[in-house]
C-alpha cells in the first residue's frame, strides 16, 4: 500500500522514509517530517514542519509550509508561513504559492550553506525575504508575480531575476545581482514606450 487518505485534523510524524508514496488529506492535517527520506512522495493538504531528505524530489501541494528544512522539491499552490531552509544543491520549484504572513512581515527562504541552488518562484503573491544567498557556491533565483522582496544583509552573492511587480529592499549592499527581466526596467522605459505609442497614433490620425 503506497497511497493513504488522511482524515481531517489528523496529526502524523514520519518515523521512517517513504519512496513513491502519496499522503493525501481529505481536509487539512498536520505533518512533522521527522528527518526522513521522501523520494518522489506526494503530500497534499498538510500543515508541514520539520526536516526531510531526498535523492528524488518530493512534492508538496496545497500545503501550509512552516519552519522546514527541505531538499530540492516541488511546492505547488501552497502558503508559506515561516522560514524554509534549502538543504541541497539543485532545483527548487515553487509554483502558484503565496505568503500567509499578514501585515508587513513575510516568510523567508534561507539558502544556507547548500550552494549551487536554483530557486524558481513562479506566479508568487506577497512578501518574501531571502537569507544567506551566495554563502557557498552559485545561487540563482527567479521571482515572478506581485509583492515585496527583501534581501537580508547576510546575502553575499547570487543572482535574482525579477519579473512582475515587486517592491525591493536590498540590505545586501548590492552583493546580490538583480536583473529586472521583464518588459520595462523603470518608469523612464514606460514613458518612452508611451510617448512612442502616442506619436505613432497621432501620425496615423493625421494621415
């Protein structure tokens, strides 16, 4: 048996590793990862905390991701509530995720000492703070969506490509390379494009 349906309000702590398992909640449930290996394991609708390992990416879907230490993994349609520490080199994919921290606070992603880490945050909404980027090896990040990006002073390198509408607070003193990889770099670009459009329309009307 590799597929389990978890009753709402259940609470589990993994005491052994699971490879290729599905733990799907019919409602929200609580999961402590217990430091176990979760190769290709799919977690659905859980409130997640703790540490896991993996040689083949686990999947977290529609979860609340709390204080965790995670290997390269996929996280879909989930809410970030605290600090996620990245524990290994490789690709992390967060798609359609959001901050669950109200007000001016935000969850955080800690690159730690893993090194050579690629963080993909696609269709993200809300604030996020980046910690310890560039401390060991080459770190890269793509951030797409809307919200606020904070770069902690303990970041020493790496590159962040930003696509969308983000307010940026860079406390690293420029140690992290920021690439605004969308259509316009700043308001002057938008004004130039607007002026060009008005000029073209005006000429067409006059003609």
